[in-house]
C-alpha cells in the first residue's frame, strides 16, 4: 500500500526503509530541496544508505498528504503545528512518531493534532528505536497507542515484521510522555558521563529519573504501568546509555567542558531533550510535581549553571522522601 511520511530526516528514512522492505510505497515530505533530490536519486545522506525505488520524496506537503490515507509524522516536535495547520487532513490516519512536548502550549503531539485536525484518526508509535538500527533491519519492539483498538490492529499490520514487533496500548498520554521525558533524563546521564561520574551514577539517574517521569505522568493522567514498558523504561535505558543518542551526547559534550550552543552545533540535528526540558519544567511547576533532575538539567541548558555544581546539588540535596520505595 501507499504510505505518506511528513518528514525526511533519519527517523523518516529509517521507517521508510523498513516499510519499503515490506513492499509498501513511500512518499516523504522534505522542506530541503537538496535532501529531496538525494532521496529521489535513491540515496539517504543522513543514513548514508541506498534506497529502493519504492521510496521517493516531494517538497509539496499536499502532494505527500494526498498520496495515502495513512500519514506518518516524523518531524521535530516544535515544527509539527506549523507544518500541518494548513493541510486538509480530514479523517486520515495520522501516526505520530515524534517524541517531545510543544513549548508554547505544553501539549503532547496527539493534543496538537486534535486541536488542528479534530477529525483525524491519530495514534502514536514509540519505544526504544535508534534510526540507524531500524534502517539496517535490526530487530526492535515498539508500542502503538490510540483509542480505536481495531484501527490500532490494522496499522500494526503495516509495521509488523520479523524485525519489528509492535505492541498495542490505550494509554496515549503515558506512551507520549514516556517517549518525551526520557530525553531529559538522557541529557542528565550524558552530563554525568561527561563529568566522569561512572556507571553507578548513571544507574542512579535512570532509576530516580524514572521516578520523576512517573510522578509527572500520573499527575497528567497517564497510567503508572505504562512507564515500565517499552515507551517508558525501555526507551529510557536505550537513550540514556548509548553513544547513538543525541540527547545523551548533548549532555556528554557539555559535561566534558563544551558550551551548550557549541554542543548543539556539533550534533547538528534536532535534539528534542533541549526543548522538552523547558516544557517539562513548566508542566511540573503547574502540577506541583517534584522533579530535581529535570530542574538541574534546565539550569545547565538555560541558566548557564556549571554541570559539576548542578550535579553536586543533586547529590547533596536531601531526599524528598525518607523511603526509596514510593516513587
């Protein structure tokens, strides 16, 4: 079948390769003329991989939208509203694959979609998945979240293969928040690794970071159990521990002594955790949720705090609870 993809970066390219192997035809939307031309020459420069003939690209979003009734959103979160607000989406199936929170509203992506395209049948695909490995056909497991179970089952068949196992969830808020908030904790883990704090410190940050994610998630209506699944703990571990993670890399570069702007330029791609931490801090204040790791990352990224000073502040801050068990 035909599948439209709004976006043409690494993740869009990886998913298009996966779907193309299953026999589907893909049309990607690229704002960059040079990237569009490369894709139409059967090459993806960001992935450094050849593309099969059933993948092509266009710089016309209406053309891409009209190519299929199933549309994948693979865009930087802060660009989604501007990209789709003038499109005639109607009741198309929108599969959000982006992880983050809109800065100016504090909305999750599904909330942005609902506001702009209320008739669209939207769902979210998330979980531990680096573009490079998906593009190379390595195995992974993801979760697809939405309200219509029969539609979820249908879309799952689009993605399912021996290389990609897809689970279903009705907790859209939990799946989206898990995929978004883990990026902030990954930046914290990168800062710790860049400072040379070692494996023990990283494990502690992942564990207490998960506690912060759960606290905010429950306050925002998500189900607690969702955060122990693929889009929560699974994605958190992957993003916090691997050198392939842009969010961990951002923290690592800063922890190693580079400035924030220089680190972002060196990465050269959208690093969602940089934006998400600002939105998350605002949400935590509104919801009165205790998130010291998020606050420390924000101070480093936006207030110029010294990474070592911020880390020591976490170490010496008295625990919020006497017992460790309550998250």
